[in-house]
C-alpha cells in the first residue's frame, strides 16, 4: 500500500484519522515491532503495519 501525499507533498496520511504535515514529523521510533511517528508536539502516532515501510522510505528521502 502506498502512502498518499496531499497539497504539493506537504501532508502524509498516517492512517484514516491522521493527516500530518511533514514539517511536524520529528522522527520515527520502532518499539515491539510497531512503528511510531514522533511529532513536534511530543505526541506519537502508531503507523499501521501496511504503511510502515512506505512511510519510513518516504521520510528517509
């Protein structure tokens, strides 16, 4: 499953409930086999397994 980018590649849909601006993503964390996106407001969002590899690749580039 690919990751959809919105509005000139500024936003990433993490899951059905979360659309995040790329500038607010501060990093990724892998714990117990689950990938989390760390945000600038200290929150963490769990990334669905099907999107995990796509989001890691997108943020690595």
